[in-house]
C-alpha cells in the first residue's frame, strides 16, 4: 500500500502497534490490582490462600466471582429494524 513519504509496510506496522497497545491496555484494566483480601468483599467468607496467591488483588471468593461472571448484562429489548414482512405492508 502506498503511503506517500513513508516506507513500505510502515502503515501496517503502525496499525499492528496500535492494536497491541490497546490489547495490553485492556488486559491491564481487567486484571485485579493491589493486595488480595483475606475475606470476600461480598459474603465475608474466607478466600483460600492458594486463590489469593494465584490471583493477586483478588477481592471475591470463587462462588461470588462465578456469580458475577454468570450475570447477563441487560440490553434494550426493542428491535428497531423490523422484519421484512412489516416493511412490505
């Protein structure tokens, strides 16, 4: 791809660098930060030591974490596109 005064492949390298930077930023946001709690932030049950060492900065016990991951995010239930049948009438 021609890029004016840039060398061949420079645009692709920039795109790849932008993607890898964004992926790294997203991974950093998702990972727990800080010191692990000894008790769950929600149910006050003790978090096992092995879990605290495996996931630094963990705040929830296994059960509460599974519950959070299993929750569906509510979305709008309105289909604004309509069906072909409704457009033909």
